[in-house]
C-alpha cells in the first residue's frame, strides 16, 4: 500500500490527511514476491548484479519519461546508487546549492530538498513492504518503492521531485535564503511545475512497485540462466576433455537427446546421427534380445540410477567393454537420464593377460607335482608288469597285478586330462564330484612342491555329499589356496590346515575363511 506517513512535513504540525492509507494491492504484491522467493540465497556477486544501475537504466528512464517523474535506485539506507533519470528543473536548482556541502550530500536523501530531520522513506518502505510517500519541508514529494527478493531487502526505487499541491511561498523563501540561491527564479520554476494529485501518485507508485518486482525477478532469472548455462558448459567441456568416457542423455522413452564429443570418439557416431534415435543402438544383438536396455531404463526410472557392465557396439560394428551408469536428471515426467559409459576394454585385456600369466606360473607348480606322481605311477606299472611276467612264467594267474596296472594307467590318464583342461585343450564338463576326494588327490601332488618349513594338516571329514561342479576348476581353486597359504608362511615354520565339510548356504550366510 502507499502510506503518507512521511517523516518530513511543511512545519511542526503534520497536514490533515497525513496517515491516509491506499488499498492493499501493493502489500499483496510484496507478500507474493516473498512467498515465491522464499529460500533464495544470494551471493554478494549476485546481489550487486541484481541492482547494477546500468542494468536498470532502460526500464527506469522509460518509466520516468512516461510519468514525468524523476527516478533513481538507492541502497537499503536510502543513499542513491545510480544516476537520476529525468531530474526536475526546480530540484536541480535547489540541489545545486546542496552539493557544495559534500559531506552532507553523502548521507542525506537525494530526493529531499530540505532533509532536516533525516528522511526515513526508504527504510520505512523496506520494513513495511509498502510504498512510502514522503514530503519534505519545502513541499516537494517523492515515493519510496521497496525492492526485495525472497524476503531479503535489496534496496529501493525513489521517484518524485514534484509537488502534490501548489507550493507555499514562505517555505520556499526560507529554503532559498538558507541555500544561498536567488528567491525569484526559484519561485518561478516551482510555480511553473504543475502539481500531481495524490490519486495519480498512488497509481504511479503501484505501477512502479509492480514494475520493479517484475524486473527484479526477470534479472534474477536471467542471472540464474546464465550461471546455469556457464556451469553446463564447464561440465560439458570437462566431459569432452576426458578420454575414455562417453556422456549423452536420453528421454523417458530411451531416445537420445544430447551427445558429447567423448561419445563421438568412443562410439564413432556424430551427434546429428544419433539424436532422436533409441539408445539400444549401442547394445549388442544378444542384449537387445533380452531387453537389457529396457530393463536398465526401467531401473533408473524406479531407483534414480542404474549401473551396468556390458559389451557395447560402435558405429563400425566393433565392440568394446564398458562400465556404465544411467542416472535420472531432474524430476517429473519430462525428466531426462544421463548415460555415462567408460571404455574399460584395455583394463579387461590386461586382467585377462594377468590371469594367463598366473596360469602359466601355476602350471609350473602343477607340473612338479604331476612329474612326481607320474614317476610313482610308472614305477608301479613297471613293478606290476615284471610280477605279471614272472607269474606267466611260473604258470600262475596275473589278474591282481594287471588290475593294478590298469588302475595306474587310469590315474595317469586322469592327470593328463586335468592338465589339458587347465590349459584349455579340453571342454569343461559339470559332473557330480566328491570334493574331499579331489582335495586329497591334489594334496598328494602339491605336498612335494612346498617348503620343508610347511606342515600340512588335513581334516577331510567323513562321507560328504556330492556336488555338481567342474572337477578341474575345483582342483585349480585348491591349488591356488594351497599355494597362497604356503607363500604367506615364507621361510618361517608354519602349518597349512585343509578342512572339508558339508555346509548349508543361504543368501544371508557368512562363510568364515581361516
């Protein structure tokens, strides 16, 4: 509302209409602005940019010319912070004398000719959230229009340097004498300046309040948009500069909406080739048949993000292995999803090469045990062969010796098959196996390859239930565990204890490894 509780009047007694209130529309406008801007945080940089006088020049000068008032921006203390637009002639003449008092001009109200006592129009307007009408002792009036955002006072717009009634000679003469200016010319200028009615000033104040709040919001939105665009550009440049990463966005249906340079480098597609197409374009035919892309998008919609590791397809049809994530950006039905993919093919190849190297190293360890076992087997074959021959010579039955020879040959064939499966020369087969028996056989091979400082203890339990597994893989696991344990002991005396037993495993089970 516009208040006429101005702190400055003609004389010691206030005019009869002082204290009259005008409608609640302005107060409602300010209240609405406070509610809409609640929670806004302003940095010092943004605060200064919002009230940068240069940014307000066009709108304030246009308003000043239209309504015939002088207009200027002030800070929260009422001190003018920018140029005065459309300054009035009478005010110019009276203000010229005031400017000689340089110290006082920095603290007094620039729109009051006689600012004694000090003008409190701006501070009152900011505290009440309403337009304040101020009249100084000379009779010149101005409006103080509060500017706030999110309930935080920013400053004000003052408009006026006019009279709301024809000026009286005595106050003008007093001011002219005290200011040292010629009374007659000053009187002539003030009489020439037609008064503006209170009702008209009320409309002008309402208009300026709405204009000021609207323009303040517009500037705030423009600053946010610029900062957001700047941050987005920095983020995009950052992503573009990272090798091995691709970033693009998709909408709720999976159609590509943006494409960065990293994605172009990795996938080989230009932006204009993929924007608008479905992101399943980058999935393998195997994943497309299982609807992997649809499941990934559905998980991101439900949980906000989804991670995956899979082979992806380039424009030329080649594949690379990628670690990726799909993350929801924003809220609502129109939200998009950011897809970040990292090419880890080199790492995958390096890990595979490391596994091959470890396999070759373990082959040497296994070969030592196999050679020892083969020597024992061959010794048994030779011994039983000799016995069989002797039995034939004497006319006895060699069945027992021949059975032992066959058993040794079967065991030798099994050892060879283990080695062939291990090096990849034979396909893996799942079968029912006795874990305890496999562990026992492997330990016989491995004991000869460990340090003399290591004591091997076993607790292989009773009759264990058979499990469906690949026996070669089980042997590999046993060998790796045994080798790691013996390596950890080193040159000191120690014990490697091997235990097998039946356990029931559930998703919540925690298996202790000792």
